[in-house]
C-alpha cells in the first residue's frame, strides 16, 4: 500500500501545482493553455481530494490516540470509539484510491452496437436469439437508453438468424461490455413432441460504436453493391433496389443492410457497422500488443466463451464467469440483468486491482 500512497501523493501534489498555475494571470490569459491545465486537473481532482481526506483522517486518528492515556475515563472511551470509526473510513478511502488509480476505459462512455447471431440448435437457436434481442431491448428501455435497429435477418417462425442494433446513451458500453460471448439455452423446444430437453446457443458481441473521427475509411477501400431487398420488411421489399452490401477490401469484412426503404439510409447504417467492426479490430490488436498479463478476462469480448446458461426446466440463469445463479429466468429475459452486470463489473475491478498491486509490488 505504501507504493500506492506514494503514487497518489504525487498526483495530489500535481493537482495543487495545477491549481496554482491556473491562478497565474499570465496562464489565465492564454485560453488554450488554461483549458489544457483545467482538463488535466479535472481528471485527477477526485483522486487528489480523496488523498487529502485520507491525510486528514490519519491526523485525526493520531490526535485521538494521544487521548488514550487521558486521566478521564470517559474521554478515553470516546477516543477509542472515534478511532474505530476513523480507521474504518481510512480503509474505505484506501479502497477508493486504488479504484481511482485504475486507468479508465475511454470506450466506456460510448454507445454500443450489439450483434446477436443464432448458433447451434437450428430454429430453436433462432428463437432464443430473438429472446435475447428482446431482453436487451427491455433492459435499454428500463434505463432510458434509445434502441435503433440496424439490420435483422428473421425466420418464418418468429426467430432471428442475426440482428444488429445500436443502444445509445451515456455509459452504455460500460454496462453492456460484459455481455459478449456465447449464451446457451436449455429447454424443451415447441417443435419437440417427445419432450426432450435440447441445448441451443446464440452468440452476442457488444462493440463500442466508433465515431467518424475514430476510424477513417478510404472510399477506395470499399466496394458498394446495390441489390433488391428480400424477406420480411416494408412495402418497398422486392420492389426497389434499396439494399446495400459494402465490402471492405483490405479486411474482407462484408456488411449488408436492407431494412430501410432508402438506399442512402441502408448505406449509412452499413457504414456505421463497418466502422465499428474496424475499430474493434484495431482495439483487439492493441490489446494483444499489451500482452495477456494486462488483459482482463472478465468482459474480454471473446465470442467463443460460454458465459451464461438459461435453463427453463429449473427456472435458472447461471453466469459461469462469476458462478452466479438466479432462479428468476422470466425476469432476466424481461431485461432484469443488472444484478449480473454489477457483479461482473465488481469482479473485473477486483481483478484489475490485483494486477495493479502486483505491478507495483
């Protein structure tokens, strides 16, 4: 803890230095310089103030310890009680400082693009993919996030082979990033006359939506094909060439959108998905360069990892990463996934704190 305190103390000193600099009339006259200093100061403000509070609590503990030998018994008892309370606060401040030292993920505040695909299990997997789509939609609505459908490939029985949608709102990625992976369902399919329990699966990918400034796409690197829409849709389906297929030539990524009546709208949606896929590829490459030791395993975004099982006969949902089980399957599929999200975030934070402590040791 001493190395962490030394590091935080230096940050607190830097905060004081920035405060003094900003009060300098010469600096205040330079708007660009002032803005730069203010941005740096805001980034470390909470950590610096927490450390200053830590110092004050330490001083109060020392003052109360000096009263433990007081002749007045009542004063000694009061000092003991005060020390106990202050030491609890000191521990809480230490935990808070460790948490604040963790590097913030710049993607956390971004909107997300969620891709759900039916996996093994045929039509049953498609039906389950549709239920997952509804689950995330209901969760988003409960949190006042906006949901925008980007692309959907439906089946004739109410399932979906693939659905891509955006969830817009501050911190959407910080909440949903732990949902990437394989979701497995165990139940008796409606079409199963023998009443046997089948296991099916769907994959979920949660990607931070990339802005145009995050990824610049060269027009020469893409091929755009126009074709006629097919399948369920609006009145324009099968009557106009409004569907768009974009191929990114350097990577081979292919994005198709056909749900809008307008060719331009389909193109814009396809470009959003392509931009986000390319951003994800760059992020994955960067994470690999950091090395396995510095990567968090919780919420890693590995689509091949089985993360959660939805068991209908037992009314059970189990998250395998944190060994958490709830017996409220209907509520979960209705969007009540916050309990999982919060505990996954806590486990991820604990893992990163452990890694940070190991680095500083």
